[in-house]
């Protein structure tokens, strides 16, 4: 094997490890088990698998394909439909919001790792000793421990909030260093962190798992009552969108960078399969590690499970350290994948100064995360269960409608044919047509049940109202900006033009763009076999005449030309004074025009026989007077060759 072959194989392996690492985020390792505990393990996992295959797989293919074709970020890809550019901004906002409450989770796991590592286990502030017939016993459970320490109100335990603020600051400013060179450092980080997560998970399962608990979990297959409720369907749908990173714009940015040379069909399939396997295995892992008690279903359910099971099983403090460690590393992977599309956009906008804006975003993220933590864990639950689900479903629906129905399913299939080399089966088109109906139906069912059960509770109504108003404002403002940028004559034509692809839409690389545009032109004209054949004959005729005209320059006696000015070869220059009898360019307009001297200024003097529009003749001697009438951007002064002088002056 050559060095080049080895390098390519290693690059493919690194790319696949990055794909596997996407399934090791907090969405799969923390949120999915928590939702499964709430609605029933096996029923929830079955519905989650259904949404992965029906919704997540086709949407992943769409995002990867559009990102690989345009090599743009989540906002720039909307050059295809400029009027919907606000969807890209909503994806970036959603990614930042997810980053905020994920930092709370990461900071909590880091804080407990530090406190357990430097002190005793259980923590001193988490002990409430009571005398029982069996001796002294701690009556404080894990939820009470969290609420009494790092989640305590600022007025009661200010020192814990100070520690959390320091940890949040460190995480916001030091974890993004792994994105210092964006794609390169991201791949290195994911390649290093993914094996660590797998190793720690295997160790935990090997030494702490209990097969009896797995047996009890499988018995939940008999309880399918929650399937009649909209909450489990909507929760599993949002979980599928979160697990595959459809909501954040990561797939669009990665399509033009990490997966630039990969087949998007296989990558989308691999992303779906890895998330499917990781989702099931993560639920099995936490169920086997946890005790047989009823599982907590709050926002910090997995952290509570780790702490409570370690106390009830009387494990040494090394095991909770490993369990909190896997949550911490998974959180770092989550933050990296969420920040990548944001930093990708900053890099495209600010160039080499994007890191300054990245630091500013870290400062903003630190302030918002500490504010959310100070308000209590209820705010993070609201973001995770109300705000993000609405944003996820809305952006996914509008994205599919924009590309499939407005941009056009025909052009979409042509584009995917261009990047994959094979035609897209009609199966994918059917799934894209049905996804908006499914998503809007399930979300409407969920909203109806939610509003009926919580009507009159401001805690539910004002977040929903705020997110809908925010979506409307972003979409309207960005649509107005897109319409204003269109180069048309009136408002109606500007609005109509904003629904059509921008002239900047398509591959950025010149040759790839030329081939892409040629293929689109051929597909547009190839609706009938007759038109296709006619275009082919005309193309061959033009090429033949081009070579014939090009050979004529070798037959011309250009040393004894009678024209006052030398004219450029006819086959190489397209001028607007070409004679009408020249049939080579009968069907075309002027390509470009060479500046010429008017007829009134032409002088047929012997000493000016060799003058040309782009060559000026210097008089007599080097540095002497120059007689030049050309109006080019530069002058090339060539003396009379009969005096054997050579000089050039630019």
C-alpha cells in the first residue's frame, strides 16, 4: 500500500469515528434515558426508533446533501430559497439555547466529581442521619442532596452558586478551544473523546450492571397504555431530531467540511444506525447500573440516578466518579457539535477575526447560563421541554417545505444526482412529502392536549407565546432583508425573486460549479429526446467550426497585412464588429468587446503598419516620445523593431 492510500484509509476511519461520536452526546446518554424512564422504556424506544427511520433519516440526507453541494453553513445554505433565510438563524439560536442548558448539566457533573474526589462520599452536606432499629441511617435522597447544594437558591447557599459560576466560566471559555481550527481540531477532539466514552461505558457495565434489573425493564413491554397519549409520540419525535443534530445545523456545516468527500447516502444511514444503537444501549446501561427504586424523571434524572445508586449499593467513590466522568465527556462532545455551526458562520462572516466574536459569544453564554441556573432548575426544564421542541419541529417542517416544494423536488433530485453520481429513488421523495404532514399533525395533537391540561397556568402559556412570537419576528425580519437585497425594480418582483435561488447558490469551486450548472441545463432541456439531440448537434457543430477557424491563423500572411491595425484571430476573439457573414457566432450575442480605434483615426502610414490596439510604438530611441492612441488599462511601449531597440514600459 502506498502512503497516499494509507492516508486516505486513515481519513475515512477518522470520519466514521466522528460520525459515531455524534451519538455520544447528552441527547442520547442523558435525555433519552430520562424520557424513557418517564413513559416506559420499551414503548418509548420503539416509537423513538420509528421516528428515526421515518423522519430523521430522510431529513439527515437532505441536510448533508445541501451542505455538501453548497459548502455553506446553516444560514448560507438558504441561498436556495432566500425568503426562508430566517430558518437558518433559528437553527443557530436553537443550537445556542441547547448549549446553555447543556452547560448546566456539564457543570453539575464536574462539580460533583470535584467534591467527591476531594472529600468523603456521600457528601457532608447531603447527610441527614436518623436513628433506626438497624442503627444510624442517612435519610436524605439524591434529589434533596442536589437541591441542598449546587442547585440551592442563591440566598441560602451562595457559595455553591459561586463555584458553579466559576465552572461555567471555565467550560464556556476553554472547551471551545477544541474548535480553534474548526474542522481539523473538531475531528481530532471527537476521535480522542469517542473511544474514551466507549471504554468508560464498557467498564461501568462490566462491573456494575445487574441482569435482574434488565429483566424487570423488559417486563414493561406489557404496558403500552402511553401510546394513546400524544406526549410520548411528541417527545420521541423531538428526541429523534435532537439525537441526529437536525435541529442545530451541524449536519449542514459538516456536509461541506467533515463529509466533503463522503457519500451522503451512506453517512445519513450510518448516523441513523449509530443513534438507534446508542439510544437503546444507553437506556439499558443506566437501567442496569441504577437500583430497583422508582427512577427520577426530572431534568437531572441521570445525575440523581448515579448518586442514589452509588449510595444504596454502598459503592466506593471511584464508581460515581467514572459515571459522572462519562456525563462530563459526553457534555463536552455535545457542546463541540452545538458550537461548530455557530463558529462556522462566524468564520465566514468575520474571517480571521472570528475568534474574537467567539469569545464574545462565550461571555454571553456564561452570563445566560449563570442566570438560568440562578432562576432554578425549572427554567432549564422549560427550555428543554417547551422552547426547544417547538423550535425543532418548526425549523424541520419549514426546511423540508422550502427545499422540496419551493426550491423544487426536481432540482433537488438533480443536485443529489450531481453529488452522488446516481439517481435518487422515489422512496425518498415520498418520505419528504409526508414528513411535514406527520410533524404538524403530532405537534398539533400535543399542543391541544398540553393547552387543555394546563389552561390558565402562566408557567406554560407565556413560554409558548414567547417562542411563537420570536419565531414570527425572526422569519419576518430575515425575509424582509432577503427581499430588500434582491436586484429588481419593484416590491412584487423582489418578493417573487426571493422565492427563487440566488445567483450565488451552488458549489463554490469554479469547475464543480461549471459542471453543476451544465448538468442542470442539460436536465432542463432534456425533457424531450428531440431537444436533447438538437442541442448536442449544435454543440458539436460549434466545436468543429471553432477548430476550423482556429487553424486559419496559421494560413494568414500577417507580415504583409493590408489593414492599418492588426486584428486578433477571429476564432479567439468575439467582438461586436464581427461581420454578419461569419456564421460561427450567428446565434450568440457579444461575449466581450476589445476597445478599438474609430475609423476616423485610422492612418495608413508605412511606419505604423504593425500597430495594434494593445501595442504602442515608441518613437526613435529608448525613452523618447511615445505615439499611442490605445485606451487599454496599461500600455506596452514597443519601439520600432527596424532600429533594433527593445524597451518596455508598463
